[in-house]
C-alpha cells in the first residue's frame, strides 16, 4: 500500500537505519552500531553535543559519506544499491554554509532541482523563494547576501525538488531570531504536507520547541530515542542553589526528605527538581529551610546542562 | 539516466565560463596572436618551408593543440576542484546522479569550452596565414577526442589535487614542456637522431602529428598511430575516473 501523496509505503518507517557504524580513514570511530527508525511525517530531533556523530549519520543517509557497516533504507530503498530512488526523496541543508558566490539565487535553486532530475517548475521555485522571504533577492548574486540569507538559500535549494524528507543539520546555529521563527513555521507547514523532518541540535530547548520525537546521541552511540514529552521529563532537571550565611556540617533532619546536597564547605545547599512536574517543591523547601532556622543570603537556579545530562545518561546506560 | 542532472551540471559549468569570458577566451586569442607574430612572422620569415608548408601555417595545428591541452586540463580540473574546495560538492554527492553523469556534466562542459576555443584560434590563425584543411572531418575528430581526453585528465587532476598548487602543477610542469617538445613548432625530422628517438616517447607528439596531418597531410608518425594513441589515452583516463568513483577516492570520506 502506498500513501497517495508521497508514493511511499505507509505504515513502514520512512528511514530505517540498521547497525550503522563509521570509522573514518584516520581510524576514528564516529558512529558505533546505530539503529534508528524515522516515522513518516514526524519531526525528529537528533540531540547531542559537538562531535557526537550527528553530521556523520546524516551524511551517511544522504550518501555523502559511506558507512563502514550496516545499511540504510530510505522509503524502502537501500541507499547504496538503489541510491537514485533513495536520494530523490531527500532534501539536505548541511551544517556549514556552502554556496557559490557568483550564481544568482534563482539559478542556484533551479540548479538543485535539475540535479535531482526534476522537470523545471518556476511556480514551485517561486513559492519556495517566497516562503523563505527570498523573492526580492532572486536575481541577486549569492555573495551579496548576509549569512542568514545564505542559509535561507540553502533551505530553498533543499526544498527545490519537493523532497519527502528534509534534513536540517544544526539549522539554528548562528541564526537570527527572525529566521529561527520562519524556519519553525516552515517545518510545521512541511509536516502538514506529510514531509518528514529530521534536525540536529545541541540545544534541548530547540528539540523541545519543535520535535515529536527526540534521539540522543553521544560519542557515536544512540543512547535513547523517545517521545519528546517522556524525554523532557527525564531531561528537564534544574538545580536550586541556596547560599547560606553560616556553613553547615550536616543537613538538618527536617530537610532529609528533599535529597539535598551540601557543597562548598557547607555554605551551599543544592536541591535538584523537575521543571516539568506540577509540584517542583521549591516553595515547600524554602518554607522548611526557614523553619529550620537557616539564613539564606542568595538563591540561584541552573538548568542541568546537556553535558551533565549526557554524562548522567552515559553512566546510566554504561 | 538522469539527463536533467547532467544538463544542470553542464549548464552551471558553461555559465561559469560565461562569467570568466575574458580570461577563458580572450587571453588564449591574444597569446595565440603573439605566437603568430613572433614565431610565424618574425622568426618564420627566416625559416624555409617545412614539408612544403610555410612555417607560419605549419605551426597552426601545434598552437591549437597547445591551447586545447592546457585549457581542457585547467578548465576541467578547476571545475571539479572548486566545489570540493568550497564545499558545494555536498550537493552533487547527495543528488541522484551517477558517477558517469557527474563526469559527463563536468567533462562535457570543459570539452565544449575547449572546442569553442579551438575554433576561435583557428579563425584567428586564418587572419595570419592561408589555411588549408585537407581532411576537415578528421581534424574535427582529432579535436573532439583531444578535448575529451584532456578534459578527463583534468577532471582526474581536479579530484587528486588537495591544494591550488597541485592544481597548477601538472599543466605547468608536465603539459607545457611536452607540447613544446612534441613537435608543435618543428618537425622531428629537424632534430638529431637521438632527440628524434626521445621525442617518440612524448605522447603529445602523436596528437600534434595526427592533427597536423588532417591539415596538410604531413606527419611525423602515421595518423593511424596517432589515432590509436589518443584513443588509448582517452580509455586510460576513463578507466581511472571509473576507479576513482568506485573507491570513493578523495570524494567520499
Ligand atoms: N572526515 C573526517 N575524518 C575524520 N574524523 C572525522 C571526519 N568527520 C568527522 N570526524 C570526527 O567524527 C566525530 C563526529 O563528527 P560529526 O559527525 O561532525 O559530529 P556532530 O555533527 O555531532 O558534531 C568528530 O569527532 C569529528 O572530529
Ligand atoms: Mg555536526
């Protein structure tokens, strides 16, 4: 059975990655045994720190890098044996800004469409350029554009051939608020037309804002894949730090239930709480601290950094 | 076949030529003119006919070959090197185009450009010397084969090179000397025996000789040998390109 709109088999993952590993020529292993299914029409965020292997994974799926082991199916097509069918489905916006300097916006976007074997369709190109606020720049040479505009051009190129799957590699790195907003609107619109969107980021907030599902990757291993809501519950932790006037030697009995940590030679009480849950327990804690007769001179909260969370997760999964 | 993909690459490359028209067309025309003034008129007037052809006319095929070889090489090398250098190659690699289609697009464009150049030089030459072309079809055939062969060779260099220096190295260090020593400006009959034998190991000699034969029916080696040599060269380049894509050498990490 196929879905009328996309011509893709329904009910099957649109991308299926099995046992993919990558060791680069210099002997560095960037990916180890990655299994991942991307569902049709979802927005999937691949979350991980720099060097985790996100770009490598995307480049393998798109055919830019060859996998050392494993296989990838795109719309049911092996991305090596049936690379034409597989690649036709994909639009890629790479992490780095790679653009020709002297081409005009219109020509470079049309070039991509041709490269993907699609018949010229000025109406479609026009629509894409308008959606990305590039229409009035269409005859301008790319080198005259700002960085943000160049990124828009790269998105336009990726959409020029009407892909069913869109890869956005670190789409918001160094991007202004305006473009970020436009981009998320576009992504949601695309999903409305059944396009699957896979993006990479190292910001939790970004994954939170847009994704249906999130995969966490670290040091070349996919640590976990989950629905966003479930994951945010796991990840959305904050530390509340209370600076005390007088140092403590031990945590008072009455505060034992909070699982506090004493740091800085007893001058700092740290409470870790869940941002997503309804009751964070912050008010109750502060009340109990007062009752215990402690004087607080400063209060600070800190989001557990992604690095912290990764370290935690890696330890958990090790 | 993804013909639209091939055409997209071809057109992109031709547009690049259009933008650098001055550099790619005008400068070879000027340098050719200079060759005619210096070699054809100034020096040539003191040289007797070579094989019954005036010296000015004699050097025309060699001059065209010199430009075809260096231009095919540098155009094709630059065409594929540049997207690798600035990173836009990602798009070619992730597109549904085969290795053959990519090569056809880039090499086809480079060869077209060289062919146009060859015709322009030929036209320029006709202003200086009376030209006769005994076998126009054979001449065209030699020209097309040469353009494709050396564009392919340039394509290989563009993939092999990992800096601009290497990109310039082969055309400058290998091709120019080979052309000058390949009988472009003389017949190897004019050389002492030893050097005549050495010249026979110069592949460019076969090109120039065959090409000149198509003009004046005078040749250093049999035109059939020339034809075999250039065909062999073309085949070898095709083979290397095929290997490059099969192994992903310098293209796919
Ligand atoms: N061509 C390459 N050769 C060798 N190592 C590479 C190459 N490309 C990436 N790497 C290494 O692989 C790791 C993963 O890189 P990458 O996939 O770009 O990570 P991410 O996109 O998550 O930041 C990094 O440590 C990087 O240095
Ligand atoms: Mg990356």
